[in-house]
C-alpha cells in the first residue's frame, strides 16, 4: 500500500517564519507562540502535574522555555514508535543580571551577562529591546495586578505593550511575559578616534567592561528597570519577585538580494527549526491519512550552554513525556522499550553555509549553499549523531517531500560544533540524525539564510512525521 503524499510548503512559510521570529524574542515567547499555533491545529495542553489519559489527538506540555508536543492517531498501540523532531529555543544573547541597575559618569545602564557564545561585535550600535518573564508573588494577579492575564495556564495570551498573560510557576508563583519591542537599549562602540588600533589590530571586546547597554541619562536608582518593566507588563512593581530578561534586536526580518533570495533576521539559530517543526507537526496532525508512528516535536532550552537543565535536552523532560504517553495507553515497561527501540529523531539545528570570504575555513569537498535544501550534518567523533543509516532516513524523507538535500562536514583543522543530537541518542537510546539549514553569520544578532530553505526543511520534516 502506497502512503499518501506528505504536505507541501512554499515561500509563504518563509513569510510566516519572519512573523514567528518577531513574535519570539525569548525562549518563553517562542514556546508560547508555538503553543498558540498548535492550538489552532487542534492541540490541547496537558500539565505535568495532572493525570494523563489515552485520548487520541494532539497534546503538548510547556516547561519554561521548552515545549514537547505530540499527536496520537486513533487506535495507536502502546508500543507504537515515535518520530521526533528535535530543536532548541534559545539563542546567544545578553541577559539581565540579578541587580540590573548600573551606570556612571551621567549614564544609566543595565548590567548584563553574556549567554552562550554570541558574536559580541554584532550587538554594538544596534537598537535593542528587552523581553522575558517576570515572576510574581502568589496571588498577585488575583489581586488585580494582572491587567487581563489568565492565571493557571502556561500559555500566555497577548496583552498591551507586548505583555503576555499569566502562568503558574513552581511553588505557586505566577509568571508574566513582557516584551518591549522598541528601541530601548544600545551598546555603543568606542569612536575610532579613541581607538586607532582597531584598524590594524581588530576589535577587542571585554565581556564585562564593553557589553553593558545604556538606556538613558541621569543618576542610577536601584529598582528602576523592574519598575519600568512591571508597568509595561501591567503588574505592580512590588509584586515582582524574580525575572529572566534578555535583550534583542528590534530590527525586523527582511528579504535581501537582487532577487530577494535571502532572508536576514534574528534567532534563526534555532527558531527556524522550531518554526518548521511546528508547521510539520500541525500538518501531520491534520493530514487526511494518519501517520503510522506518533509524531513529536521536542523544542528544548539551554542548548547554547550545554543542555544541562530541567528544560534542556540532557534533562528528563522528553523521556518522561514519552514514557507517560505509553503508560497512558496502557503500556508496560516492555512496551516502552519497544517503542523507543523503533523510534527515530531528526535533530534539526542550523549549520554553516560556505562563506565566500573565508572558503578555506570549510571542508573542500562539502560546501553547503543557501537554497540547496536541508543539510545532513556528519562528524565521526559524535559531535553529530548521524551515521550511514541516518543518511538513508533523511534521503527518504527528502525524496518523499520532493526537496533537495546536501551534506555538511567540518574542516579537519577546525573544531566541530555540536547539537542536541548526540545527547538525545545517548540519553534515550533513540536513533538520531543531525540535520538543519545552512546559514551565514551564525550566533550574530542578525543571521542570514536562503529564503527557500525554511519551507524545504518544513517539507522534509513533514514527510518524516507522516511516514
């Protein structure tokens, strides 16, 4: 019996990616927006603290900046294997320190900590916004400070000034999303007249001394930033007892090139993959022919810092969810082992396109190009989890989707990056294949991809999830 053709995507998917990037300045916003899109496709939220049942259909759970979503076709046996798309929601950036108000010499500044491995120079002289989540004392929004938020759910709605709705956090605290998506901060570069050596010696930045944004003039007052953000979020400043905040470029994504064949934008590493995974999972859940496996999207936080957290790929979140879905359908330990043994994960993360100004940094026989389709990422030292069998898995999915694909291997003289792929394979014993989209300017505040690649990736992922 021939399976039905997989869903197809076109350039409108890339248009939609631009909107998703803008709506997702932080991992918390990224998963909230992903959840909103999945709910439109019929998915409903489950809480980890509730009992789960065997009801078929689309479900998802949220934890901080991570999301696990899956679709159970009607009549699925407990031992049915999973087809998983893995990705991550975080990007290198600047994050606000616990005591944020600082400055001197007549300037007001915000103390930040460097997160991950950003190209620091790309954050200089940019108009920057500020976004994240505010943790409120229990009962704060019930007391009238919520400004329209709804308590007891991890899915924030959209409120005034970019503020999200309420969410219940650990210990009964409440969480409020906030997004100041307008020019607020700037990290100013030193004028060349005061740093003549920059021409001959290159730019040298000290992470502590040279990355602190300015946000105004005048004396420094402790509590100013949180008071300002509380007002933006529609809550009382005295109710804010914690925060996770980060800066972002407010310049919107844009097509460029003579034929608009390229897309520039923030956080493509790795929201491009999260967006494609959401679209592919929604398509699998609404296809005329149900999939023979259980399609899953696992979007983790903290990949850029090693994945060691309760919302990272090295944490127990994915394994717990998979085991619980088997148990909810009456499965035993043996059924779980059988399901995992037959499961496959496509770990999707951005990779390096060949750089025309630095071709010697790339492997001579492997030059991935924008708009050449998904890349298969290979490293025999297990920085990527791909093997020969994995090559066949991607090739089959791309063939079904009718999209091209290409291969990435690092230059032997250059260290190779890594992804959640090896972590997923080792932690869960699941066959894992590392793939992605070839981009330039990785870890910059503004990255660059081919305008066709986002929808080519989504097509390949949809083909994989609908097998």
